[in-house]
C-alpha cells in the first residue's frame, strides 16, 4: 500500500500552463503577475491592499516592521504555532511572550489574554502587537480580541497562514475587520500554493506602503515620496532598511491559477473533515471544534488522544500509524519549549494548556487530493490502532 502524506499540493494542467506562460514571457519577476495576484487575493478576502512576498514568514516580518515593532517592544502570540509566528518579533529586536491556548479550539485563549493584559498594564509592559493564529484554519475569537486591542491599545496581526478561505462572523478571514494586518502563507501544505510565498493584507494605505518598502530594500521610485526632485527617470531612493522579500511572477502566476480553485479546495477539505468527524466519533479522541460563527479552512485535521482512555501513548499511536503508511504528524510542539526559546528564559510549565494539548495531539492526513479510498484506509488504521 502507498504511503499517504499528511499534506500535499494539488497542481493541475491550468497551473502548469500558467507557469509556462510566464517562463515564455518577458518578466520572470517584477512584471504584472504579482500585482494581479495581489488584487485577486484582496478581492477574495475583501481587503483593500495586499503585498505579496516570498514567504509567510517574510509577510509576518514586514507586518511587524510596518507596525513599528522594535527593541523594547513586546509582541504576544500563541505557543501552539509554527516558530515563524514568534520569530518575526525577534527579527525586529522585540521581546516575545505567549498567551496560553483554549483547550477546545487550540487557539489563543481570550480569557488568558484578558488576564495577562490586566497584569501587563500594572507592570507597564503591555504588548505593542498581538499575533493571534487561526490554528488549523479555525478563526480565533477576533471580535473579543479586537475589543481588547481598543481597550489596551495594541495592534493585531492575524497569522492566517492556515485560514485562506475561512470565514468569521460572515466575512472572509483577511478582510481586516478585526486585524490591522492579515498574513497568509502559500507553502505547498497550505490552502493554495506558490511553492514558497506569502501575502500581507491591510485596509491601511500607510501600512501597505511601508510593507511595500520593506519588501524591496526600502527603495521607492515614487517621485511624490522622495526627499528631493528626481534628476532623471533612473533615480530611486532608499528610505529605510528593507529586504529583498519579493515574490516572482512565476510564483504569482501559479498563485492566481490556484486561487481560482479556492472554493473547490475548501469544499473538498470540508467534506474530508465531515467524513472524519462521523467515522471517528466513537473513539477515545477529542475531535476538532466547529463553531456557528465561523467556517474553518480545514488546513489541518487534529485529533487529541484521550490518553486516560487509551492503553497506548501518543508515541506508540504515532509510530503504529506511520508503520501502516499513514502520514500522521504533530502540530505543534509548543514554541516556548524549543531550545532557542528556552535560552530566552521560557520553561516547561509556562503554558500548561498548550503543553497538555501537545502531548495528545495528532494530525491526520488532510489535503484536497486525499481520495475516499485513501481516507477509508486512514480511518481503518486509526480505529485499529486506538481502539
Ligand atoms: C506555514 C506557517 C507560517 C510560515 O509560512 P512560510 O510561508 O512557510 O514562511 C507561519 N505561521 C504559520 C501558523 C504557518 O503555518
């Protein structure tokens, strides 16, 4: 039997054709495809501005920079995420801290956030930016986080790397109703792919402008933004220390083509999730939470082993499933337990809910190309191993 991965991209002939067309055209980068992709994503997400970059990580970095995150500032995020969600603050020389998660949604807990903010206010160390992560594609409780942002004066970058195509309170994630900047990743395991790639969305023209500068060396060719009249049309100005985080037109063309299938991708993922939900409901597993007010993008399908009802450890379950060719995975090792973060002063026990969650977490294969037969094989193996 063939191994089933936990995630993989779905590329069709139209995607391939779109990439070939760029390869045969004049511009491999800095052509028209990148702005076209930006407009397409901002339309789908109903945000005004979009800045495409070479990874979700770069998008998080320029988002922090555009919001002025720097030395002495505090940035808070969820410990149950990929390290990029917190590394972006460290790139800016800021301090990072975490807010423990909700044991049902596995997202940053709003109650914990409120408590931590009250304490931070007394100690005069409120965060400049909070980065909620829509874990597995399920939107965080953004209305409440937004209310706290107004109360305590912090900015919000939503890490929506898992959540392109998700909706919250009737609006698409990325619309900017409850976040200053929304960040997406187009890594091949994510909802749509450009190979590597990412995007930052905002409704704030100044933030968009600053993110564009940071994306490309801090250089502008816009006469109106310059400190002196341009002596000629060759002239450009570097106005801040930026990077080369540009996306290529090759990637953007793939992204445009992929994006046209977003509704299809989401409905396939939802159907897979529904089948898992039904088939696994009788087992000693905590299944993912679903909510009235939001639609998950179903980037991941995470089950939690109810360990006191099981005679096996997570390690045993993981190994037995991998041996049967089922590409289970674990999302995420709590960021604060990484050696690099331990050197910053974090310890085991700091975020107990995220740690307990991690000890029982198991991601089952979830990707649009997963066939019903393959999914049946996953379900049969999970039943056999955990029953
Ligand atoms: C994938 C991911 C990122 C980083 O995206 P890249 O495009 O791989 O740089 C950031 N945050 C989360 C939650 C992710 O899953």
